[in-house]
């Protein structure tokens, strides 16, 4: 009734996506709760890039089409507002950014938030996970694929770029006197 047959081409993809969805949701929730002081950005980069890797596998397979042409009720939507708020507080000072809305079609820029991007991704993959866990595995796989192409893939990619940029600034931006001293030491050792 929506289960993916053992040995089906979709079985491995669905299981990998399910595992990555759980890791992303767990990591993002833990980071937002303050459970990883000092490692927040690195953990989010790992979880987001791993999820995007699973999403790329979704994009590489043929379109998933469930036998039933209607979406079963997956229950209540996941409330991501607490996650978004906690991340926004954690990202205070660098949450807001601008991006090119559709780089393939225009150079128009639009505002975005890192917390909003990660919350959007969490909401979309949680919905697929609800279907998957309710025994509607093919529906879950369809939802992950559809929402990867229509929303969470782009939002996760944007978030990953911002997270990597923030990490680069944290690690590479040093005061001029510290950089000059390190350069002097390197040249005279």
C-alpha cells in the first residue's frame, strides 16, 4: 500500500534519505538547543552537506510516482517555529543575507535568512519522514524528491553557502597585527 518493494531501485535511496533526514533533524535541533557550543557551524555544515548529497541522489533517479495519485494525510505539520526562533537567536548578527533569486534566469537579489532556510528544510524533510514512517514509503520518497526540486534543495544549498562563508570568516579573519606577526614569524623561522 505504499511500501517500496525489497530489491526495488527506490529501496536504497529511500533508506539513505530517511537516515539523512533523521540526522539533519537531530543535528539541527541539538545545535539550536545550544548542545554543541563552539561546534555549531561545523555540525550544521556536515548535516546540511550530507542531506544535500542524499537529495542529489533523489534528483538523479527517474521521477518517483506513487500508485495512488493523492497524498495520504501525514498528520499535523511539524511546527518549526521554535527551531527557526532558536536558530535566529543563535545566528544573531549574521542570520540575514541576500542571494540571487534565480541565477539561471535573472540577476535579481532577494532577502533570506539562514534560520528560515534551515527551518524550511527541516519542515519539508520532516513531512517526507512522516509519510515514510507511517508505511507510505513511496509517498515519502516522492515528497522528498518533489520538495528537493521545488524548495529544500535550493534552501539547503543557500544555507550551506552562508554557513561555509561564516566559518571561513571565523577562521580566517584575524586582526592585522596578529597576521603581520604570524607572517614575520613564518619568514624568520
